[in-house]
C-alpha cells in the first residue's frame, strides 16, 4: 500500500511540474478514436505559446515596482503584497512539444505543413530563451536543465543563474545557426513567420542579456554583446511588438483593465521627473503628453502618490487614452531605443568599454528613438535633447528608464542592474514607508508557495546557495 501511495504521489508531482495553474489537463480518452491521428497541431501550439508574451509585457506589478504607475484606492500591489509567484513551465511544455513533433521521424513530415522543421524548432527555442530569461531574472535559481521531464525527473535541481544564462545563450546561438530560408512557422502571431525578424529578435534578446551580465560576468557579457549588437533591431520601424486586435478575445489587456475599474494611475515619481524644469501644463519632457493624459479635475499633469491609497482618482493623470481605451494598441517587447542605450553604455570610454561606439551619439540616438516611437514632434524632441546632454552612465540609465515606460519587466531588470552599479541616482526610486513584504523595492520574486514541499531538497539547496526566499535577496546577476 505504501508503494502504491508513493507511486500516486509521484504521478501527481509530475503533473504539477508539467503544467501551470492556468493550463487544463485531460486525463482521459473519452470520445477519442484510437485509429485517428492524435498529435497536436504545431501551429496551434505555437499560437498558444506566443500568447504568453502578452501576459509578460502587459503585467502590472513590475510597472509598479519601477514606479511608472501608482495604485488607485487599493494600494497593496504597490506595497508589495504578493511574495510568492509561480513560474510558467506550462508554456515551456508546449514549446518542447513543438520541437519534439518536428524532430520525431514519425511526425516531422506531417509537421512540415506548418513550416519547415528547422524554422519551427528555431522559433520554439527562441521563445524558450525569452521565457527562461524573464523567469531567471525574476526568481534567480530555477529548474532549467532538468525541467519539464515529468516522471523521468519529478524533482529537478535548481540551476544557478549563471548556468541558466549560459544555457540560454547556447539555445539562442543554436536557433540562429539553424534557421533556414524555407517557410517560417504557421501560427506565428508575433511576426507572421518572418524569419529575418526572428533573427533580429534572437540577437536583440542576446544583446540585452549580455548587457545584464555587465556586473556579474563582464567577460561573457562582452563576448555575447559583440556577437549580437550589430544584428539587433536597427530602427524604430523594427520595434518588436505584440499586435492586438479590437475584438475582446485578443485586445490590449490595458483596455480590459479600464473597462469597469480605474485601479492604475500615473505615479508622482514618474510624472514629476518628466515635468522637470517645465510646468504641470507644459512639462520639460514632451513624451509625457504622449504617455499620459491630464487629470480630469484640474486639466494638469499630476501623478498619484506612490504606495498610497488614491481614491480621488480624477485628481490624477492616467495612462494615455491611446492605450487604455484602444483595443488594438500594441505593446513593446524590445525597442530600438533600448538598443541605442545599450550601445551607449557599452561604448568607448565607458566603464564597460566594450565597443568603439561613441556613447554621447548613441545616448542621443536613444532619446530620439523614444521620441519617434511616441510620436513627438521633431522640434520638441530637439529642444529636449538640448537640455539633457550626455555626462555619464547615470544619464543613460535615466533615459532608458523613461523610454521603457510600460515595459515593466525590461525596466525592472535594468533598474536593478543600474542600482547595483550605482547608476540609478537620477532615477532615485524610493520604496513606500509602509510595506506588506520586504524592506525595499523588490530584487526578486519569491518561489511558488508549494516549492518547498514539492521539491524540498533542491529548493533548500537553492536557498543555501542564493539566499532567503524573499523579495530582498539580490540575485547573482546583480552582485
């Protein structure tokens, strides 16, 4: 009986590690014809896997961490109420299935109906790289090399963040080297099967990750940066974005949030920085008029106090109506402005000194790219740049922070590194006085609440190596 119970427990654990909470699992075979093909469509798997991108780039929490936004009446999210978060290994399962169907001799020919085998595998690996990068930047050590093995390994080890980064780089390099000139994948709702765009996505991701190694492993960071930075996106027209539709099932999540509630306001931290030497009707930074609307009651730009309950919502500015009331407004994955600021930070004479790029030129290019992205008039952009000359890397960190408005996870990762390298002085974020969890702005997310009971030994080994499972533990990448 004991062996039987252990076997059942092992099977249940395998299900937990293979699926996220929002996935559905069919344990039966009711109404299944055993003589008919039952393999999943790689096109449908691709589409479902890509939908997860929207969840990351539209997430509210990281946008609150970097203080673009404040809460309305209910302030718990900006005071870090949530400690435990669950990594989405379900999407990795879907991507692994795409790879399996395109590699298995019994299914690869049929899979070619949805694009060349090589290109489907390459895109799946690039998406896995993107998701695992976000995951390790949130939690640090995680199951990676032994993840998603089901009953073959229900208790995967937690790889170090350095091992995960190296593994992701290898996955990106493999994907970029095996792309073919054949058809891209069907079901590609991001880039329509355009493999040239996927190559730019892979190199932009690689360049971004390389720069995040600037403190922890600058030698690897430099090598990977030099391999990728000239192959990343090279204009605002190449911004990598998630395109939404007006229909309710595929519309911009920000519109959904504002259909019946008004929980998110522009923060005083961000608005005051952008008003700068200007006024609350004519801010110094012309992007504020593109990113936000004036308050309904005063017709002025006003940020709501961060970390506080702000029930009189009409007194404060909102995210621009062109986002919160526009179902098909796109959201950014990576932008050319981010590439420009990366090249500025890695340029000649900077602390990194990885390239011969002129930092001042690429800093100015980054500001201009952000202005163009937001539709700011040329004269206004020029006037602003004249007031913000390049002095040092702190200027780059500040302008990157502004340019990444609503790109929460990108910005949170870059802000943590800027803070670790003492370049955040011009951003100057301060945590609320009253916190639900943690002692400062979060440095990571806590593991799922069940992690310690489901995989106790490996969970404890991760804590022994990385530090306490709380919001304050600084990850390896920022030490």
